[in-house]
């Protein structure tokens, strides 16, 4: 029997991955219910004096139009808004990934790299259906090296690899109004989302493909150095 593929149009903010909506996440529902039973969400309960006849029992999860409502602070709040609460409590009870394959880097991964080097990892990724060059991995500051205030954010699909080696993940990008040395920056959320291990020395990322097996994507040292030169030309 052929396994049913994941629905890439549905995104779960708890897992930071595609396949189902946050509101339909069984694991997140169970985690919240467990926290309620342990009393960790008591600070969110409605103030005393609220009519019990007009409000559902505290901690009860009700499904309505794909929104899981909770009796918190006397108002309805969607399940996704309480993801941070789930992340803060009950860590020891949360399930671990079912399969964590062994990964390693070898001499083959440094073939073609000019040493010594301290170049960043720069990739070409398919973002929202378009091939985007100059994508910096692990960026923590502005596109041109300065600290900037984001203009906003946007959630886009990122496609890594090709064929059986492909992995799809939804990633939130911050929007910056600056002259960029890089066209996009991806950090820990996406790296964790694809269960990746990054080696700047090897300029290689090992990630878990949609098939569940580890695959590789290599960065471009030439492109990394071009970005560095572009950054130097940008006014501070």
C-alpha cells in the first residue's frame, strides 16, 4: 500500500513543519491537556465571579471551525497562541523524534574547498517555488552586517534538495528594508525544522529528507566570498 504523502498546504506552528494544521495537531492538544491536569495553566483561568453557566469548564478543549478554544482569561484563544506555554512546561514528557540517524562528515565533503577559510555557509534554495541564490545560513544580524529593525515577516515554503533527497518545510522570514549582501537568511528555526546538522568547516549541511533518510546540500565558497565583497562595499 502506498503511503499517503504530507499535505504541504497545511502547516503546524508547533512542529514547524507541513502536514497538518496547528489546530488539528493531536500532540499539541495532548500536551495542553496534560499541562491543564498538572495545574500549569492555572494563571490563565478566568477571574472568579464569571458565570460557570455561560463559560465552558476550565481546561476543556472544544473544536469549532478548526479552532481549539480554551477557557483562558475569560476569552477564547486559538491553540497556536499557547504553543509557547506548551514549550515552557512538560519538556521531559514531550515525545522525542522516532528516528535520529547517525550522521558524519568526511574528506569527500571538503572536496573543492580552498583552505584555510572562514567563509560562511551560503546556499541556493528553492523558496516559494523560485531558486534563490545567496542564502546565508545561521545569520543573526542584518543582511549587510548591521543591526536593523524588521519591517515584518512572511511564511514561505522552502524546498531543499531534489527528487528523493528533497525536504520541504515552511519557514518564517523577517522582511528588512536594507541593501542586501544576501538575498535571504535562514537560522535555527529552519535548521531545526529539517533536523539538520551544519558544518561550516565542510561548508555542508546534512538534513533529513521527506523520505526520512539523511541527505546533503553543499554551500558555494565562491558565492560566499562574493557576498563578503558585496558587504564590504555597503555603507555602514
